[in-house]
């Protein structure tokens, strides 16, 4: 029995010819804190998934398999089929996923650079009776 996973993230390194792409997902785990990497920027633990769409009779009438474009959000489900490790075997580089279902969720928009701003706190009180 193979593990079945569901993930959502931004597709990168897309290859329509090979029907492959990568999705890097940050892990939101409460016991981890952001750390500074060698460049001084904050980083969170993340996992890169190498996703591939297998040959299937489902796609015989399609001009190509449903591969997302670069920098597009996708949500997908599929079977975990393997792990790619570094040459010395000490680190996991990719987790391989055989995609069974994919949903295209729209373009990724780079967040604006951090700017100094004045924050205004607004307090709002709403009573349940106001909503009825």
C-alpha cells in the first residue's frame, strides 16, 4: 500500500514534454521557528515535491497531459512513489509524487517588498443581534 498525499503550492520547473513539475511547500509546524539562512534572510522548513503525470488512457484524446505553467498555484493529490537523496545520501532533495488529480488555482503573485508603514488598529464590535 502506497501513501496518498494532498498538497497545494506554486508549480515551478514545469516541463510539458516530460509532464513534470516541482512544488515546494513550506511546513507550518508550531514547534519550528523561522531561522536565518546563510544569506541572512528568514527561512522556514520546506519540502520539494517532484510531481509527474503518468501515461494514462484518460489523456488519449487530449493534445497533452494537464501540466501547469510556471508560477501557477496547483492543488494536487497522488501517490508517494519515492525519495531523491543527495549524492552522499545524507539529505532528502525531493519527494516523488505520481499525480492522480490536479486542480489549477491561478497565478502566483510575488508579494510586495516590505515597506515601512504606519499601522492603524481598528477595533470593531459586532453583536449577534446586529446581524439578524
